[in-house]
C-alpha cells in the first residue's frame, strides 16, 4: 500500500520480526509513549514475546510506515471486532520524521485498508485532550469527537483526560468521493 504526491511516497507494509528493534526504539522513547498512555522501557524480550503471541491474531493488523527506504513509524488496527465491524486505530511516527506529513498519509492508507479491505463500519481512536497536533490531523481525516474520558490515564505523575474520536465507513467513502469531484 502506498500513497503521497509531493514528498517521498509513504507505504504500509506488514510488521516483520526484523522490524522489532525499530519498534523497541519507539517503545523506549518516553516522549512517544506518553501519547500512547503506556509505560516506556519495555524489554526487547517482552516485545519479541508479544510479537510471537500476536503474529497470527486476526483481531490485529500492524504495519510499518515506510518512506523511501526509511522506517518512519507504526500504524495499528487493534481490537478488530468482525461482528460489530469496528477497530481501534493507533499510530506512532518516529520523532525524527514528525511534521513531514507521514502521519496523515499513513492514516489515509490505514483507513482505506480498514474500510475497503476489512469492510469495517467504524474506526475509533483515543487521544490525549492536550495533543492538539494529533487532534488536528484526525479531524482533517474525518474523525470527530465521540466522547471525553476524564482522568483516564496516569502519565508523568498526573491524570490525563482523553478524547475518543471516530469515523464511519460511509463518511469515509463520501469524503473520498467529494475529493475526487
């Protein structure tokens, strides 16, 4: 899967075992992980065990975001529910590649995959209420606020309020058709 026009094309490819050192580097970056509401500093063996445990899990899809030959991030569709046709969307962009449009392009590719390939009805995400850059990107992509989770996560000594945002398949396809017109 690839996309992009002015900057180097962005593509998604399945997460492979040889990508784990890159993921481990992201997972051990406290500034990255605070936006995922998770504790940083995971041991590599833990990450490897998680990979082995989930490699054949049909309720998850994990993709490396690549631009040219560089790994620039990770996008995930997790908690895939085939009965209710929904999944949680998650994304990490390596800080060295932030601000270059990779998140938007990767999210567009993941949304296309979720709605056109997996035939999901709804994608949702959880984002820190203070993460205005991410909220701006998600809003541009068609996500809207579904609710607020007050004091949902404890990060760096204080509770953080999160926002749950979502987009539906029909909204995604309508927006895509409007862009073509």
